[in-house]
């Protein structure tokens, strides 16, 4: 239990340490500690050096102090010897006391070393000297020449010894000074190197930190820009990212996904709306075309039922009168009207359209004799019952060709219907010989009124050929419009001339499934 | 941050920590050094040892080393002072007395000066060791040295053995070269001769020829050579001086070259670098030396005993004698020989 608690705590600590702000805090704390330690080192080195410097001069100071006091004692001693005055004796005693105090500093009490042994000897010598003079001055010893000589000799020894010590001390001091200088230089160099190292390490750390922080931000910024440009399929992944950066990446990915989803949703909605709108427009256009066709049909027919019935009666009368030609004519005309009567707002099959064309041609041939050479040819493998067209498509096209190319010929002309198939389409060609159809008429048929110039429109509307001519253009235009609407293609119908033959070609795609309604 | 930069960051932080540790270590080291400097040892006694500045460097160093070894063992402080001559030594002794030094060791060969100094020191109850020639003695003074008599007595044993090995005939000579440049040398030589003649085997007594040569420094080579030329029958050459030992070995090796060992044997005294090489090269068969280290050691030992008022047994302080020759593996071997008076 205890172990797992510590493990959990350690895991939490480790996770915390991965965070950027913890790393930053740690770095700065370490840096400050390192700088403080460097300064502490400098300070302690300087302190030690100052202390050593003090030591260098202290020993010399001590010797000088002692020797000067020895001189004072000697002077007072000699003065007393000369004067025998109590004042001189007191002065001697005072100076002796001062000397003893000063001497204590040389008393090492058995702690000998090579550096201080001479001080010990001097201490003993001066102590001996003090004792000797004291004995002489204070009457403990008789003043003799030998005694005075001894005192003088001892003073000389002390002086020589002190000078020797001072001389050696000077050499030692010089050496110490050089050592100190070297030490100071070394310490300065060490501290400078360490400070430089700390500085370089700090700069590197700062660079790494700033790169570590700015690089993911730049990455995110770039990704954000791409999203703004419309590329929504983006995400940011970095296995090494942890802490705040990792959190930022995760949040960005969530945001990008959300945007992506929303945009997809919007696109889908728009596509649907566009499709609906297109459908609506198609329907409206279809209705409009139907209305136009109906209108033109209605214009052409006063009372279609009355006419149909009338024609039928006429046909029966002709049959009763054995007028086969008239009967045939009237029957075909009736068929034409009947086909028309059933409305234009539905589709039909190609075979029915061709049948309608046959009726129309029969009527026309009856009217105009053999001036129309009509033929049909199609591949019997093609199932024309399955080919769907808008109702009243072929007949207007045939009528258009007749009026614009065959009708004006005295000898008449050919009208042919060919049905073929290629890899992608059924090809229904309506051919006519005769004159070339004027381009303005072709434009009037193939192009939308908004694309025609005013002159062309007026010419078409005010055609000298009369209303029939105008109506045929209107009918073809309507048929073309309806074909385009049904197959949603502009190139479903086109008019061309090739080898003095006029062609109206209908291309019906094989893969379009349209029901006969 | 990438894995690489994380690693680098960790490395840099560790560097900061290591650097700080180095700093702390340097600070502590400096403090320890400083602390070490300040510590001084407490000693029981303070002795002064006066050494001749003219003493051969090796011998001097050995003597001082012996004193220092004894000082470590006995817990006393040794102050080594170099002196130029006996008068200088007298002054040093005077100063030592005023400095209340606990004891002195010196080598004063001048009898009158030695006596004077000894009396002075004795007056203040200061123990003295004279590791020079015997002089005035009392309860505070010990003489530690090898007498010329003792030296020659030790060396003559090797001479006798060598004479027997060489099967000397009556005409063959045992040449003893003695340095005699002063009266002092003369006195020493007399004692050497006394010891030698007493110690030599009676069979070879008449083979011995003593040659006193008054030569020092640059003169030694030419004068020795002229003497050596006179005695073509010399089969064993004995020298009691280190310089003579060296020069004689050079002269004879130049004369006889590879045949030297067949022709004669040199037995010498004085353990310096040249003589050591001579032994190694086979020019000198046996070299004798008083172990100066033992003189130094015993001097301090004696001073401590005198200071403690322990009974002083002179035999205890006899210095060691050294015998240097090649062993069977042709390596220079130094043997310590205890000389009992």
C-alpha cells in the first residue's frame, strides 16, 4: 500500500517535471544556484587569500615589534647602568613588561615547525636576555664586566638572529607573495572559466527552451494558416510533445476535426441545396417548355378533339367512297393529332416517335407528292422501344429540316432517319439533302434567346416565310430544350452539314436510366 | 520539445549541477588545504643538530635523514643548522644555550673547542652528542662515531680474506694508501695503521706497505699515480678515503683495463656515487662506509635518553658499518654490520 502510494506520488512528480513551466523553474533555480556557488567560491578564495596575505605580514610585524621593544629595554638598561636613577629603573621595568607582552606572541609552547622554530629560539633568547638584565638591574646579580659583556653579546645575538629571521621571512614573504599572486590568477581563471561555462550553458538552455516553445507554436500557426486556406484535413502529431505543448496539440487536433466536420456538413448541405435548386430549375424549365409547346400546340389546334373527330369522320367517308388515298391521308393526320392530343408533359419511346414521324411524312407526301424521299435505317440489335425521348421531339426536327432545306427545292429532297449506337451513346441522325440551313436559323434554334442579338431575334420573328416558318423554329427550339432538360446535357442535340447533307444528331447516353412516363 | 532537445536539456542541467559540485569541491579543498597549513604538531623536546657544510652531500643527507627518522620515532623536533667551521659551530652552540635548546648534536674535531663547548653546555645541563672525534666527556655528553682504529679493524678482515684468496706470495704487496694533508690526518692515520696492522693476518704482515700521500683535490690523481707506478707488485690496494678510493680505481682500471680484476683488488672506504659505480663496474671489490643515517639516529636517541635522565649505554649508540659489494647476481648489495667496541 505504502509502496504503491509512493509510486503514485513519484509518477505524479515525474509528470509534473515534464511540464514546461516546471522545467523553466528548475532551470532558473539551478542557474541561480550555480551562480551563487561560483560567487561563494570566489568569495571564499578571496577570503583565504586575504587571510594568507595577512599572515605574510603578521610574522614580520611581530618580529619588528619585539626587536624594537628589545631596543627600548636595552636603552633603558644602559641608561640605568649609567645613571643608577630609579626613574630609569622604572622605565626599564615598564619597557621590560611591554617586551614580555609583545614576546608572548612568539611563545608557541612546544608547537614547533620549520617555519616558526626560529621565532621560538628568538623568544627563548629574548626571555634569557630579559632575565639577565632583570637580574642585573634589580640587584639579583652583581654587576660585573663579564655580566655586561654577556648582556651585550646576547643583545648582539638577538639582533643578528632577528635580522636573520627577517631576512628569511622576507624571502618567504616574497615567495608567498608570488604564490598568492599565482593562486589569485588561478582562482580568477577558474572562476572565469566556470562563469563562462555557466553562461554558455545558460545561453544554450535558453535557446533550447525558446526553440522548444516557439517550434510547436510555429507548427501550429502553419497548420492554422492551411486550415484558413481551406485544407481541413490536417492534424498535428508529435510523439515527443508532452506537458503543455502536448495539450496544445491535442486541443488543436480536436478543433481541426470539429472544423472539418462542420465544413463537411456545410458542404453536404450546400450540395443538397444546389441539387434541389437545379432540380427546381429543371422542373421550372421543363414546365415552361411544356407550356410553350402546349401553347404552340394549342395555337395550331383550335379544338383538337373536334378536329380529330372531324378528320376521323372524313376518313370514314373517304373509305366509304373507296377513296383510299384520302382515307390514308386522313388516318395519318388523325394519328398525328391523336399523338399530339395526349399532351407533351411526358416521355415516350423512340419507336413511337418514329411512328409519329412516319405519319407526318405520309401527310406531307400526300400534300407535296414525291418531293420527299423518306427512309429509315437502324440496327435491329438496338432496342428502340427502350430509348426514351421527350414526346414530340423527332417530328419537329424532321419538319424543321424539311422546311429549311427540302421544301424550297423543286425536285424535292431526301429525309432519312438513321439510328446507331457507339460505346457511350445511341445516335439518332436525321438527315436531309437540299439547301444548307442558315446559320442564324441554327443559332435561333440551338441558342437561348438571351444569347441572340436583337437583329437575329427580329429577323426570326418577322420572317418573310410566314408563321409556319416561325412555328417550326419554335417547335424545334422547344424540342431541343426539352431534350437538353431531360438528359441534362447541352450537346444532346447538334446541327451540322456534311457532304451537302444536313444532319440533326441526337446523342442519347447509354447509361442514363429514364422511365417512360 | 523533441526527444533530442529534451536529452540535451537534461545534459545541460546535469552540467550545471556538476559544475556546482566542482565549485563546492574546490571550495572545500581550498579550506582543507588552508586548514592543513595551520595545524602544527606539539613536540616534547627541541634539539639542534649542527652539520658541516663541507660534509659530502650524500653523507650529510643520510645523517640528517637519520636525525629526522629518530625525531619521528621519539616525537622530538630536530632543527638542522649548517656550520662552516668549528668557530662557527662554537657560536651556534652559544646561541643554542641562550635559546634554551633542549639538546645539541655536533661534530667538532678540534679538541680544545670541543672541550670548551662541552663544558659550557654541561654548565646549563644541556645534553650534547659529539658525533666527531672523542673529546671531553661527562654525564651530559656522548660521543658517537667510528674511530679510525675501529674502521681499519673492520676493513682489515676483508683484506686478509682477499690475500688468502689471491694466495699472495712474499713479493706481492698490500698497498695501503693514506691521505695525510694535516697533523689531524696524521693522527687519524696512525690509529688506522694501528688497527690495520693489529688486524692483518700474521702471514701477510710483511706484505703490507703504508703510503702516506699529501694530496687533495686536483693533486690527488697525479700524486697517487706516481706512487702507484712505484709499486708494480701491488695485488691488494686499500684506501681509507673516499676520494682516494675513486681515483685509485680509475688509475688501475686505465692501467690494466679488462685484466684489472685478475691483477689486483681494491678495497676502499667512502660510499659516494663514483665509488658505488666503481663497485658496480667491478673496479672496487669491497667498499666500506660508516652508516651516517645510524649516526644521526643514535645521536637523537642519545639526546632523548640524556634528557630523560635514562642510563646511557654507549654500546647502544654504536653506528652501523656498511659493506658494499657485488652479489652473485652481479648486483650492488649493501650490508649493515654492527660494530661492537
